[in-house]
C-alpha cells in the first residue's frame, strides 16, 4: 500500500490533534501517561490506526487502553470540531511497544558489553600471572 502525501498529512494532523486532546481536554487519570507515537491512515482516509505508548505496568496499560477505546466518540467529536476533513475517521487505538522493546534491546546490549569487558579484563589478569 503506497503512502500518499495526503494520507501522511492527515495522519500528522490527527497525531497532533489527538496529542493535544490527551494533554489539554481529557481528565481521565488513566490517560495521564499516554502519548501518541504515530498514526496510520487507511487509503480511503476513513480509518486511523493510532499508536500509543503508555508508561506504567500491565494493569495501567490495560486501563489506559480501555479508557481510550471508551473515549473514541469523544475524540472523534473534538476532531470533527477542530479539523476540516471530508470524513471523520474511525479511530483504532493500538499499543505501541517499540519503545519498551528498544529499552530491552539496549539493556541486553549493555549486559553483553559489560560481560565482554569483564572477560577481557579477566584474560589480561590471567596472562600476567
């Protein structure tokens, strides 16, 4: 599926608006640590997949995703009032775990680096004996 300039522009606009709504308009404490990491639009611009990152444990993430899904109508209503689009897209919220995966990868790489450093130091000590 080829991404067109229009789809990218609408996705960027929705990302910005949903971020503003989360920051300024929503009062649900479950959504305090939610940030929008990206938006993908369908080719007909009628559906937006909104990727969100949620800081917290599994239970907090579950509650935040539930709150987002409960509030879809609210988000759509505000978007319709702020953004002039031919179609007000249906919102699908997806948890973006890429930041957590990146942190795990970084942690593993740091462990490997530390182990290599320890092995090198140990081999140097044994050669000196």
